[in-house]
């Protein structure tokens, strides 16, 4: 598993809300799926209203997101699996 950082915007009411989100995923395609799923479940936003401007792999130690910190806590900073 690897850590990814996504930036973009999503429709919140009548406005576009910018976001930066760190996720743990196997690949870029899996990371995109997790981002769409996250905004759909938390905000009820359809996929067509979620814009992903950039999606880059990051070093897990750079992230403060609880899901990333928890996933890489026991294994150190290894991105293997």
C-alpha cells in the first residue's frame, strides 16, 4: 500500500469547495476510487461534482492524516506490500 495526496474541489451547495486529502491505496486508480467514495459518503456529492486536480504519491511520514499515520505506524515508513 502507498500514501497519496489529492487536491481539487467538490461542489458544496452552490459553491466549489477546495480540498486536500491524504489516502492509503494500492494504486492511483484505487486512490481515485477512495476519494470519490469518501466525498459521496461524507457529503452526498455525486462523482461528477468531485474534481481531482492532482494525485501524487507521498512519503507517509509527510502526512498528518489519521488514516495514513495509523496504516504505516507498525511497519515504519515501508511502502511495500
